C-alpha cells in the first residue's frame, strides 16, 4: 500500500511571482546627486524640529534659570515680578483636551462605524466628505462660532449641572453666577476640531479588519452589533486608542478656539464650568507675548517649549500605537 | 506541482488616490445584506418616539420648565429607553442591543454632521450681509476706514485676500518640492534615518500652530527687528505647518504608484531621477494635486502662525517681502475684539470669505481625488502633455 506522500517542499523561499531581484548596477553621477537631494530634503523636517527645540530652549533659558522650580510651585503667574506659577496653565491645557476627547470620542467612533459598517452605500461618500470638511474649516472660525453662539447655548445646561450636581468637584464654577468662558466651553468647541482626526484614523484602522472574520460572525448568526463588539473593536483596539491620543494631542495644542473663548485667568481649581479658573498655555502665549517684557517673553517661550515637547511625545506615542496595531493585524 | 492552469489575473488596481478621500472601496466579493427598514421596525421606532415626546412634554409642562435643549436631551434618552425596552420584550436581548447600537451610531454620526452644518450655516447667516451689502466692494476695499463710526460699506477684505494669497502661495512654493522629495525618499528607503524622519513628520502634523508662529518669530522677526514682520515671515510660519501635511499626504500617494511601473522603467535603463520625473510623478499627479490643495486649504485658515509674524496692516501691501501685511485669519482675529456692531459684522464677513475660499479648495481637491491614478480627469492640459510625451518617446 502506497501512501501518498506530499511532494517535499523545496527549502528555497516560496514561489512569489513579482519580487524584483536586486541589481547592483553602477549609479550614475546624476543619480548620486538625485539621491543626495532626496536625502537632504528630508533633512529639512528634522532641521525644523531641531530648530524649534533649540530656539525655544535658547530663548527660554533665561526664565528657567530665574524661575526654576517656581514654575510648578508658585501660585501666581507674573514673570516680570518674579512669579512663575505655570501649573494652572499646564493643567488647563490638559483639562481642555480631556473634555474635548471625552466629548469627541463617542461621536467620532459612531461616525467611523457609521461610515464603515452602518451607512447606506450612497451616504458613505457624503459622510466621509463631511468629516474631511470638518477638518478643513479653520479653527478661528470654530472659535468665533463658539464665542458668539455655542458658549451662550451651553450656559444653561452648565447652570443646571452646577445647581444639581455641585457635589461633583468638576461641576462648579470658579466665580459664582457665570457659566461662559469656561474650560468646558473650550473643550466643547475643541471637540468639534478633533472629531475629524479621531474619526479618520479609527476608520482607517477599522476598515482593515479582515472581512472574512466579519462575515463569519454574521454567518454564525451574530447581529451587526455583535460583529462590531466581537470582531471589529477587538481587532482595532490599538488603533482606536492611538486615534484618541492623537485627538488629545491636537486638543492640548488647540490655540484659536481657546484664545477666543477662555477667560484670561490662572487659578488652580477643579471647577470647569465658569470663567476665572484654569488658564491655557496657548492663550497665555498668544495674548501676552506681543506686549510682554523680555522676562515675560522668555517664560512664555519656555512654556511653548513644554507644550511643543508634550504634544510631540503624545503624537509619537499615538502613532506608534496605531502602527503597532496595524502590524499586529 | 504546477498542474492546473494558473491564469494570470492582473493585480487589483489600487483604488482611490488618498484612500481617506475617495469613496469607500467596494470589496470584490461584497456580500448581499438585507438593508432597509421593515414595517414593524418603523412602527416600533415611531411609536417609541411619539411616546417619549408625549411623556417629556407632559413632564416639562407640569414642572413648568421651558428648556428646549433639556427637552431634546430628555426626549432622546427616554426614546432610547422606551425603544430598547420594547425591542427587548418583543425580540429578545440580542436584537434589542443591536437596534439600540444602531440608533446610537446613527445619532453620533448625525451629531457630527449637525456640528458641521451648524457652523457653516451660522457663518453664512452672519457673514452674507457684510459681503453682499454692496457686492464686490467688500472683496476689493481695504480696512483703512476701520473705526467706531465706519459703515460696513466702507470696509473690505481686499488687502487681506492679497496677503492670504501671497503668503499661502509662498508657503506652497517652498513646501511642495520639499514635501514631494521627502515623500519620495521615505517611500523608497526603509532605513533607521527614513523611519526617524517618517515619525517626525507624523508627529509634526499635529504640532500646536502657535509654536510655528513663535519659532519663526524668534528665527526671522527678532533678528530683523520690527521690519522683520512681513508677508514672508508669515509664509515661513505657514510653511512650517504645511510641510508635514504635504509630506504625509504625498507619501501615501507616491506609495501606491504600482511598483511594476517603476521597475519597468528601471529595467529599461532609466536613471532614478527620470523614473521619478517621467513615471512616478505623472502617475501620481491627481493624488499629488489633491494633497497639495488640501494642504493649502488647511493652511489658509491658520491664524496662530501668522499672528506674530504678518504684523497686520489695514491698507493694501502688494509686496510680501517688505512691510507688514494683512491676511484673512489675522483680520478676523483683529476685528473680533474691537467694539462696535459694524466691526463685528466685518469680522463675520471676513469669516464668510475665508470659509468660502477654504471650501472651494476642498471641493476642488475632492473632485481631483476621485479621478484614479493614471487617468487624467480635470486636467485640461493632459492632452497636450500626452502628445509631447509621444513625440519625445
């Protein structure tokens, strides 16, 4: 009885039709110049990064030397008279981003799932276009819109929250009676500006879910929501986390919306529903820099460096998470 | 081993240029799926909505509260609860979850669309009166008449438009060649250097706009004293913002140029630079133009980078290389904080103009993005180009 042995698999690399072989041919002089040009053009981005860090550090050094640890410990911000309290500015920038992310994430994930899975085919193009369009509208226009309309509209719900939920430390107002110009209002408008980025990145990741697995889930009798929770979300978890982080980074650095809406103040407080509470780095730089004394400017530049490095690290981390998620899939 | 006939199917065409922009690429074997709403679903949904509305109405009337937004939220929550309970009792827990999730996802998407619609509508409503009061005048006049007593027909954004066009133009001229070359380099090599550059480009795409302005202020305006504030300085700051955006988008476009095309050209003995110029760039042209135009649209509305650098100037200044210059976002920022209804109105008018500019660019980019690589819709000079290529070949 003969057994049908499978033919031995040759130990060479598997048959691949179209992998080009590498030829070591002589590189012409023109091509050497060409390669050099390409390489050096990509140096420009690195040079900009290095330039930003070096310039900001050089000009901020003066303030760091004088201020030192006071940047964190001092409660007031007035660099010219020797008070370097920047803690509330830092916390404020982060708080705005947190509020924005909390509001934007459910909306963005809904929009991403809608575009990828739920929407009728004909609506898809429209939805994608609308999300991209959200990204195109300038942030000063969002800020102006927020200043004129939304910050007034959110005052009533904010008042309601303060009246009924004041036991939650966040739902208070630093100064009694007013509910506009708040961290919450800034976060609300900033949410609109980060919806497109969270949506497009998470959509991209979700669309890489193996279609077979989705169809298998449906074929086994699962509902569409079952497919989403058991196939799509587990598969794209990393990517979604990365997308949210990217939105967070964008929220920290949001400038014009905050400049237009937030009240100019810096006081450490957990209350986010009124003016005169936490400040924001971007707002402080924008408003104080043109008229500041050299020491003011130096301190603001140092804050700018802190903001830049923070956002950069958040972005790099977020991209790494997104990319790892894609490779793992 | 090679029994059975292998048919050589052409590799699937990498669909849309800039997948983020194009329509959802259809799967080759997309399954049929029952969509649409059955009669009973409709009844359940409408019934729950009506019940929720009635309950909310009664509750708010009894309590004597007038709060349209609160009513909307309460109605939605109640609708959600009633519909969920109904589906749960009628169809079981799985179907109920599915229906509620569908409802939630639709609502989320609608909220996003609503935000877009609301901002565009509001800017339109507030801005249109300023622009069309005395139609072309607002687009051609400058802001020299700006003051407490000025009428809207005295003001205009002509100077700001000139500034925006010149500054964004200079930024584009600087960044497009750099961005495309960097993108080509990143696609072509995979060493540690290229990976670092790629990561930096990604990270810089989301860098705070105010930092770009601060950087160029320190780099350019401080050494040149007050005369450093000019259109050029603003353009440099915009270029800092634009370079990563263009590079990233171009990278995606260049990456999907079919390798076989490139290899065919190399195999025929073409030097690398010719492959780039004659094969890669023409193939990716539609996508590259989309990338560039989107970059321009994103940058035209950036305010923070130009704040410290353009200087702002009410009258026309055609020369971007000397003297302070206005531009649209700067003008909005300047006029927002000035008292007076007319100046506010002019700020809305400026916002309207800016949004129109940006949206037109966006629509052009989308129209270009729909054309597939290699096919040259929307490029009027394509035929002439083709002919010359044939002659040269």
